């Protein structure tokens, strides 16, 4: 029987190795797999390359890994926010390399990575600093830049409900980067609010299919924490 | 640049309303962070304009009532918003397929600088190690129309409209129309043409605060010159 659920979040991230490439879903705090990030801070893997849209928007996002000196490279579109100070300090002393990718290009690079497309041309960033030095080609009279696919060793995903197979549904704009990142990693780990039996999710609503999800962690609600604490 | 002594022109909300007037019934429109976000609150009554938020939403509604905020329902500025009936959620890939694929009728964006040729600089100040590109470069190459909605001058009183951008570009030759607190200005093949002046603003006043040559629509019409986008 397929069983992707890990009872212990620490075990779900235990094998993440030094130097791994990690895709982290979310847009600011929305759809952010913050419990998996906290578990990885605890686990301590170093020299990570982290791909995530926003860096520094919230303290419990990728900023926590940066502050804990676990990151050697960031690929993102928006490295700005109230918790970006540690990133700025590490950029200045050369401890972290930053690659800024336009948001749509970032999404498409990940989509390509998950779909077996090694690279693609886009008009985005042509004639700009972010397109400088990249291969270009003119299509229909317009300059395009060549962008390479991104894949991860691991992806951290936040979903709302999962079934035992790992099918996922999301809650509102929590979806953002999560479905595309789920497709592009060797091991995709999803933290979800609820895990239900196979067949309980409406097949029309499944936004991430079980084929992409390898491990599930169910978040413990505050109420469940109370019950556990009080026996 | 000349420092403002008198308070003339449009307030931020009046400016947003002026932009909203030009958004047509049935359009799909993306609103950028900052003043453009205010446009959502001043869409003219009876007009169906479907707002797109690049984090993965079509059908963005107004701000929720206090206490009704849902942090899983946010806009591109990560502020809580509401979803209108008919609204939908989708992934980043789908969101930027809509943007890059030319499916949006207009993007309303902020700017650091815009040149007389419609070059836009909006994501990075010179020598900043970071930069905040987000979806700006995709929106400027993908939306059918790019409208800027911004203060005419910086806080230091410098014109944001310039002959050549000195800030890093978001995209060249992409801006169609500039809405500022002082005027509505079209970017045309014949240069910058002033379409409308805000209350209390004269053409001379506007030109003194603009670091690129402006043409007066009235003059153009008198001369019988055709103005083309």
C-alpha cells in the first residue's frame, strides 16, 4: 500500500544533503512551507542552492535558512522585505551568490525543468541587465533570451489537503509556485493541513497530482497540540 | 527641477480614479504594487473589469472588512484582498502564461523613470545589490498596453520622465501612456504628447517639471498633425 506520510517532520527532511538544490514554494507567507523550512534549519544541511520567489518577506521563510548560514546560492525574483538584512550582509561579504530571475521566467524555468525541456527563449529581460550575457535570438522581429530549466533535488511544498497517494488541493492563492515546483524535484515533500483517504478529494479539484509528490507531512493544528499536551 | 510651492494636481486616489476611467468594460488588467493597487477600489460602477494578480488570481475584489482578512487570499503586494464571483486561482506558470502570452489588456505599473521613448525603469536603483523585479519584466513585454501610474516627480523633486533612463531598464519601448499627479501623457512615435492636465496645472508648469520635451495635444491638433502610437 502506498504510504507517503511521515509521522515525524524531522525524518521527512533527514536525507537532505549538503550542496542540495531546494525549491521552496510560497509567495511571501502565503503557501509557504514554513514547517519544513524550520525542520531543515534544525537538520542543518549546508551549502544549499535555494530557489524561491521571495526572500526576506517573512522571518520563517528562506530567510531562516540564510540566517543559519545554510545557503550558498539564491535564485529568486524578489529578494526584498523586512527580513532581507541577513541576505544583504552575506551578499556583501561574498558568502551568498544571488541570481535574480524575472518572476515569469523563474516559473517557466521550473515548469521546463519539470517537463523535460532543457531551455527556452523568452522576450522577458531582453535589452536589460538581467538578459545581459545570455544567448539571444530574434523571433518575429523581436529579441528573445535563452533561459535554462531549473530542477531541484528536493521541493518543499505547502498544500491544504492531501490524500494518501499525495494528490493535493490548495487553499486560494496559497497555490502560487507550489504546483509548478512540485513537478521539478527528485523528491517533493508537501506539508498539508489534512490528509484524507484516497477517493475523498474531488478529482476535478486536484491541482497537484500524486505522481509529483513523494512525502507528506501533516501539520498538527493548535487544537491537536492541546489534546496531545493534555493527554 | 522646480520645487512645488502650491498643491496642484491629483491626489493619489484621484490619480487612480483617472486611470480607472480609461479601463474598458471587459478588460483583463494587472495592477502593480503601490498607487496602481488603489485602482481596484475605484473602478467605475457598472463596468466589469477583471483584475489579475500575478501570484495566481483572476477576479480580484476590494480589500476585506477588518477581521475578515485571509492570509491565503492575497494580492501581489501580499496584502489581503477578496475574490469576486467568477474569480479563480491558478499556479504561477498559468499566471505568467496569461501575462507573457498577451492575454491581458493592460498592466498598470509604477516607475522609477520613464523615457520619452517609453523605456521603463522600475525594478532597481543603480548600484543596488538586490533589485525587485518580480513580474515587472514579464508584464511589460506581455500586456497589450502598459500604463504607468506614478507621481510626476521623485520626493526630491526630480522628474521621473527623462530623455534617457539612467536606472536599469525593465523593458525598452514598452510604455503606452503615463498617468501622473499632474497630467496624462501619451508615448507616441512623435514623442510625449500631453492628453490632459490635472486641475491647476498649466502646460508651462508641467514642462518645467518634466526632463523631456512635451508636446501639447491642442497644438498638435491645430497643426493637423496625426498622432500615432
